[in-house]
């Protein structure tokens, strides 16, 4: 897609856009180069949706992560009320800010 659009291969770009089922407005169809690439990428892979999906798939849940992150984030004793609240991701535990 990038190569076809940025190298002004109109027919190849049009085929790819059609094959990927990307809907372009009439004014967007007249664009070339970088402006067209921006429109196509926004429609094909919206950054917000792609990032959210990547974050939910690859990052651990807060409950899982806090068990091992507590050692890195909290410098106090590992068995005090604050450390235990952080490790357990306890909403009723003491308020802690990092």
C-alpha cells in the first residue's frame, strides 16, 4: 500500500484500496502521495483502535502486574499495609501515588 501510493502507482493503489474494502470520499480519491496515504491509513488501520487492541492483548491486567511491579514501584517495607495494598491491587487499601 505504502509503495503503491508513495510511488504514484495509481492503478495498483486503486486495486489495493478496493481489495482492502477501504471506502474513500470523492474528494479523497483525487488525492495523491502523502495526503492519500494518510486517508487510507486512517480508514484501514485507525490508530486508536489498533493501539487499544494491542494494549489489551499484550499488557497484563493491573491485578496481575501489581504483584511483580510492587517491588519496583514501592521502596518501603515489603510487608507493610501499603505494599500489601499495592500487590493485591486493593481499592480499599491506602491511597498510594507514584
